[in-house]
């Protein structure tokens, strides 16, 4: 990488620092400086031109530790770029592309790409047509996601959003999808927990982690999602399907608000600058299902997270993100307090393009589940008053509770589509009709542990099933084999 002297000789312009405010430097004397251009100081510190005035420029410094008034600043004549390569897989880097995992420099041939790029044109885009399996039953059946979709994951802090995102990442990485996890303003302990989970699930070598911690300057945190998206585009342009997670964009908006207030931009609603919608929408617009030059399809699927306070989704950033995505999965704090994991509220979650990727059987099953959940909610309200309930109402209450048991899923459990359908087929066939709920939980856990061994051809068999009646008949046929798993001697 070139140093201060070589850039000064190349551009012939030198500026001087005339003011400092935290990580913001005011520089005069660079008349040809462009917005978004990189600059370098005589101490080899780098920054980004964020604002231009007649007399001076506002420079966001990546590290202003040694900077002082009077220091020389040179233009680089380059926009901010990061190095990308295949060797990024299995590494943890910061938004500048530098490794922070203690494993030494990233080897191999590198390509430098600008982090601010235009989204793919509409003529290159292709309809979202392939189902993305998360391995989380409540999402796959009720709020399906497609490759190339942008699905917001929204809810209160500590309700299981990151857990769901990591389950999805692990399931997709095992299917050969390149995964990029972008952490914004996270604590070091939270990043370590993510790293440990990915290593435990044996998918860390198929993942790039782009991390900006709460200890980093706001500049670094602000750039984090753009660096992550640039890495995703690099792999997408090589013909790969990519899944990128932004954890989370409400923190990103707060860091940008801090920068904007520092440079004295006019604050808007909740003190956020007026261009925050454009910045985050332009970022998410880069995720899409596109046609590559060799006439194949490649996609970037974006799963941004957003935090709410006591289930309030009417906040400025939250409504912005809902407007610019293709749907949202809502993690309800009330469901979490009741012990439902994942705490997804199916009634307040929506997927605007995911349903078109589903098979007719999945659509029929999702419709049946939603109807039964609505009926269950109604009779729950009646049951609260006490009194004797009709037999049909008691059966509906029992069915609703068993649906909740089926949707409860531990963080390290990933359930493939074929097994999801098999479990619901057993429910439809009445396999658990007269069994207590605690027995049902035990039996589901046993089926999950022995599924691959007992039903190696389940995926192929499921392909021929077209409706709920056929699914029910299939489940009735395999009940003897299921009983063999459940009741075999230890």
C-alpha cells in the first residue's frame, strides 16, 4: 500500500488539519478533493471525505489517535476500497479489510473493490424463484424466504433474533452457500459467542465475519455493512449464492446519527439525519437475484436485523426498514416471556415474495396451520373465563398447544423441510391425538435424533406428495417405522 509521500507526489496537493472533533478532522488546502475520496495523513492515518465546503473538508478518520492540528494531509485520488479474495472465508476482519482474528495477514491474490457501488440494474434482475431453507420450522412453513430476498428480522433485544440468524446461516453454509456475518457495534463477548457457534456447527470455514465493535469509532461502525455487502458482491459475481446478515441496522443508524450531529447536519425525526433512509435503502437494494454473464442465476439474500423497544415497531428506523425490505419476521417479547422459542409472532410477520417459491403442498399446509392458529387464539380467549367447554373446543385447544410444541425449537436444532413435513403429517394423521404434551415433546426429540438413520429417502418421497391428504396418507404408512424408533429397547 502506498504511503503519504508517494500520494503527495502523485496528486501534488497537500492540506493541513485546522480543527479536530473526536474522529472528525477539518482540513483545508485540498481544492480537488472529491466526496467519498480517501485521504492519508503524514502519520499514515487514513480517513474519508464526508463533507466539502468552500474553505475546508470534513474528514471522517478511521483512527485519529496521533492526529493533531497542523498535520499534513494528502489526497489519494481513490475512493474507499477494501481488499477481497477467496481467502477471506473462515476469517474475521474489520470494515477496512484487515484481519482481527490473530491468524496473521490474509494470503492469496487480492482484488480491491469500492464499498459504495450502484445496485444491479433492473434488466439483470431475475424473479425470486428458489426457496431458502432456514431450518427453523416456524419460518420455513409460515414466513418463507427466497434466494435474493431482503427479509427484516425485527424484535426486542434478547428475544432470539441473532440465534435465528445464526441457525439460518449454519443451515445455508452446509448447503454450499457463502455466508457473510456483519456485526455492527457489538460487544467483544457477543462476537466471540457467534464465532464459537459457527465453529461448533462446523460452518466457520464457509463464513466471512466483518466486525465493528462498540469500542471502534463511529466511522468504522458506519462503514461495516457496506464492506460486508462488497464482499458478498465479490462472491456473487463469481456465480455463488450468498447470504448476508446485518446485525443490526438500528445500531448502524445510531452511529450515522452520531456522525451527522457531530458535523452539524440538520437533525430530523428522533434526531436522525434526513438521508438515513436513502443510505440504508441503497445498501439493501444491492441484494437481489441476478443473471450472470454466463446466463446463470446468482443471488445475495439479505437478512438485516432491527431492534425494537417493548414491541414498538412504529419507530422511525424500524418503519424505514420495513418499507425497504420484502417482508419481516417479528420476534414478540410476549411470546419470549411465555417460553416460546423461537418467539416469532406468525400473525405480525409477512414475506411478500417468499410464498411464490413454495410448493403447493407447503402453501396448503401453511394455510391450514394459520387457520388453526387463528381458531386457537379465539378459543383461548373463551377458555380464560373458565367453565365447561364443548368437546370440539377442547380438541381445538389441544391441537393449538401441540402446534406450539411443534414450533418450539432449540437454538442448535436445524430441521430440514422433509422432516418438517413428516412431523406435520404425523400430527394430521392423529398420531399424537390422545397423548399428553410432555410425551409428545419427548417423541419429537427422539424423531429428530434418529431421522437421518430411519428415513434416508424421506426427501425423495416428499417430492411426490402434492396435497395434505397425500401427506396424511404418507404419515399413516410410516407410523410403524416411527413406533419402531420410539419404542425400541435401550
